[in-house]
C-alpha cells in the first residue's frame, strides 16, 4: 500500500514535536514515534477508522491529543493533516478542503 503525505505534514509534525520537546526533554521525539506508529497502523488497517468528513477518515494518536486525517483509496493512503484535537471542527474541514 502506497502512503502519500501532503507537504504541510512535515511542518505540522515538526511544530508539534518542538512544542512537546520544549515542555519535557524527549517528549517531542515520543510524539514523533507515536505519529509514525499511527502511520504504520494506517497502512496495515486503512479502514479501521471511520469517515468523519467525507472522504476523510480520522485516526487518533496514542498518548497525545492529535488526530490524523487521511483518505483511503484501494491502493493509496493520503495523509492530509495532523491537527491538535482541540481545533475547531469547521476550521479543520476548511483546512482539509484546501490541500
């Protein structure tokens, strides 16, 4: 299964990592490990998570209040956003629509 990431994902992950790292040494790297573990799980079980905003599905990160928004097609998973779970749902939908 092919996994694609919109360009904004790198910045979103880096910003969250930096924020957590500034709070506690090593916590930022733990955030990154959890994010990549979630990406691996998406590849293995792409239909595990429900569609929340058609056609986007939402996976939740373990231990961190972040959601991964992605689209699943038979041979490809495209990750569109990694957002803090407190974000306004309308704003999330708006951001997903521009990517």
